[in-house]
């Protein structure tokens, strides 16, 4: 009855805590399952992969096999922006457009005076002019009069992708080209033929005055990825002389693209490292959710754990529950993570279970060694 009374007294916080714990457990279980499948799929791909020289004549037919190759990129035709005298031999050419717009900012309980601001109902509204990538709807401003933004961008941001990209005699499929994401800013000293377009510090302006822009003026920044001649390492399936994703027996697509010339083991080592970073990021997110769930339900956990003698040392102090909640949440997170690993990697799963159980073992040992004083 005491537990039910405690829940009724804090039902809103306790319910929120339970939901946080459930969501954190789902994130942890999904992440560990994803990590297991990814690691085993990468191991399968590594076992099946064969290294080839993209410029040599192959003695064997590797069509349908997963292959590893490294070499300089070859671009069929350049990507162009004729209005700005831009022409570049690259896999991607990105045009980023920004427009000069009114921006509304609010500050609560600010009674100071400022230029271009108005106060209403305890809020101070500031209006400034800034370059922004996204369209700001001025119809939602508190003071719309005098702060009108255009309804659309006169020029849209866009990314061009080269039609034909090769390494040696093998063409890179569309999924491979999408992997090129390390953009480099494109700078040029060739001014556009249109005199209304101004070039300043590598940025193209549609403005009467670069240093005193007006609302609705736009500026364009260009960048590229995958310049012709740069060395890249690709791992994927060879299909009709084209590199495409390789689907493993677990249904996971493996397609690796890294800059530089890497051998087969090096490229998979880098991919494993990238996957570990992603896995640990989700682990931290799941643990934070479990921790705050335990914090919100610390009173209930205190009552439950105090009823079990050898776990009473782990019961969170209602006044200072942080330390105990950290230990409990870590143990819960490790138990959830071990479930996904124990069937596929028993040693890893056993290690996680041992780490999760260590606080409970320590508490049980303390109770067993306790001798009451007569």
C-alpha cells in the first residue's frame, strides 16, 4: 500500500519517469541490435570482398561480387553554373542561397530600451536584418508593418551531381555518388558577365551594394565534393561494370566510400570506428533517458529496493538520489545492451552482464559480511 500511495502522490512525475525509462530501454535495445547486425554484416562483407585494380584487365569475372578498389576519380563532363562563370570537374557542385531578411527575436521581462524593438505583455520584440538560408514568414511577426519579407527565394539552393563518374574503367552508381559529402568551398576570381551580379570574397551577390544590402537581396556560396584526380577508396558490389551497394545475408547494404588510398583492412577498420562512434552516441542517449527515468521514480525505487535486504544499499536517498540513480541507470542500460549481444557474441554479452551485476554483487557481499552488534 505504501508503494501505491507514493505513486498516487507523485503520479505525474512517476508516469513521466516510467515513460522515459521505457523509451530509453527501446533506444538501447534497438541500438545494440543495430550494432550487432552492422558488425556481423561488415565482417561478412570483409570475408567476401576481393581487391581489384580498376585499371587492369581482370582475368576472372567478378560481376556480382563485392570488390575493393582505390584510384583517382574521373569525371565525364564538368558541372557548370553558367550565370556565374563556374565550371568544375567534380562529383557534386552545391549552390547555397541566402536571402537578407527581417528576423524577430523575443526576450521576456526585459525592460531595457533598444533600437528597433517594442514591448508588449512583458516581452520585448527585436527586429534585425540577417542573411538566412531558410525563408522567414514575416506574417507571423508581432509587428508585421515595416518588417515584410519576400514570400519565396528568387533563386533556390541546389546540388548538382555528375552523370558519369569513374574510377579506372568502372562507373560509380548513384548511391556511391551520394556518399560524397566532404564539401570544399569553391572560390573564383572570374567575375560573371552579368554586371548586376557582384563577386566579393568568393561570394556572389545579387545586390546593389554588397556592404549595405536590402531586404530581398540574395547571395550565393558554391562548394564542391570529389574533385577529379582525387584518390578515393570504394567498396561495393560490381554489377554490369558499375559499383552499387552490396546486400549482405542479413539484408544490410554495405557501400563504403573513403577519401585517400586505403587497403581492404584499413577501409573496414575505419568503417568499424565510425560505427562505434554512432553506437556509443545512441548508448549515451539511451542511458540519459534511463537516468532521468530513474530520477523521476527515485521515491518508488527507494521503497522497492528497501524491501530487499541485499539491495537496500542501492536504494536512492530521497534527498540526494543522484549517486544511486547513476549506478542503477548504468546497470539497467548494461542489462538491456547485453540481451542483444549474448546470442551473437556470448563473450561480449557475458561481460556486459557481469558489469551490470557488479553493484548488486557488491551489495550482497556487504550484507553477507554484516554482523549485528549485540
